[in-house]
C-alpha cells in the first residue's frame, strides 16, 4: 500500500483532534495494554476508551490480540513525531515572554530544530516582591559549581568574586566575552591567580569582536539562557533554567556555536 500525502495528513488529523485518543496512544506508546489498564491509568470512562480503541483499530493504528492492544509500527512513528511537535509548541507557548520581542539570531537552525531538549526547563522571572530573583538564582549556582562555561555580555558586580572563588577551588572556567567586558572582569581578579589558571588551562577566555546579544551560563548540573530585547537591551527580568542532561547538551552546543566565531 502506497501512502499518499493526503492520506497521511487525514490520518494524523484523526489522531490529534481527540484528546482521548492522544492519551490512549500515550499509554500504548509505553507498552501494550488492556482496556482496563488504560482506564486505570487515565481515569477516562471505560466506554470512551473502548469506543476510541475500536476507532483506532478500524483505522489500523492499533491491533488487538488476546484483549491486549498494541500500537502499530507506523502509528508509533506518527506518534513520536506528533509528540516532538507538541513539545516544540509547548516550549514556544509556555516560555512566550522569553521569545516574544527578543533577539534569537544567535540560536541557529540546528539548535531551533532541537528546541525540545529544553522541554523540562523552567522560566525564572523577577516580580515586584523579588526584583533580584534571576540574579540570586544565578549567584546560587555559581557558588555551588566547580566548573562553568559562560557567554557573558555583561559583568554583574558579584561575578568577579564568584569566578575567582571557583578558580581558587581548582575549578575549570571557559568564558566568551567582548573585550571591554574581559577587561572589566580581569581587572578585579587576582593577577597571580589569573596567570596560574591560564597557564594550566583551567581558565580559558575567548574574545569576540562582534556584539554578544545572548547570555549563557552552564554550571556543573544546570544551564541558564538569557536573551536581549529587540531594542538591544539585555532582559534581566527573565532567564530560562534547566538541569536535564538534554538541556545542558543543547547549551553546550550553543556555546560551541558562538565559540566557533572566535576561533
């Protein structure tokens, strides 16, 4: 059987237009199950689960054998792609205040294609009660991390001391910054310590000639992404934070992309 584009689109639409069918397929994507198993896990009425399973079976999305339902291989492929798309939509919707009216030109096409790796992130935003919420969160991570990689478009007064403490504790630091930011940071760090760390390669600094319209901090177990507004000012009121391996990998890829502009 040759599947036409029109057939595939209608088939996909049949799956996505029902929340119940999506929940059923989510369960079957994990493992084959009986109707009773699905009812117990979803709390959907037995009649609704049974009715939708019959429709899914009729359209060859699931097969039934000895009262156990299994998702067909082709539908499993459909479903995987649908869930990736849904995750992308959720990331855009849930973090709308981060993306909207912000500069994302430093996030290349490959990183955007893999944006679902940020799915379990949380958006930290300041509020009238805690106007230092984003900075204090960053400060806590810097205090507890042994190694960091960062793209710094600005230097907070607390950064030199925090970075110096990591150096004194034999941590590894790799930074990307503009020249004026570099001088502002280095002038506040012990010269002997700086020279020793540069010599043993525990401190690496890359100077970028062009403007750095992005903030990135990768710590031992977390990543933080900050963006500039379209008017050119850095948005200090919100930062995307995550501690999943996928998000840290995504952040390291972003770091390497910016670093390639230096080397």
